[in-house]
C-alpha cells in the first residue's frame, strides 16, 4: 500500500534526524536540504540510500540533484511507490 505524503514526510524526517541530528519537526516540505537544513552531499547520499530502503523505491543518481527541498523528495518518493 502506498504511503501518504504525511507518512513519507515523517519517515524522511526520521532518516534526516538519524543522519544529521536535525530535529524531526524542523524537516518541513518547504525546507531546502542544503540552504535551510545544511545537509552536505555525503549526508544527502546516505539519506537517499536509506530512503530507498525504507520506502522501497529507486532514486536514480541523476534525480538526486533535482531534489532541492524536502517536498521535492517527498513528491518523488510518493510518485515512485508501487
């Protein structure tokens, strides 16, 4: 069963928190990974790999650069499910 945007956001926030220590409630749809959350490319790749496992989706490397905000990532994961 596909997860809702809220469920994906909650799960993604947990992954970001695990990798960076950023508070879960700080991870919001309109936040930029680099500008607002200060996530570097190495941490971002770890988050992507963990998200692929958690949500059972494939996020191609060439797509990662397009995931500028948390909302971009949530939308991609929601659309890539099932």
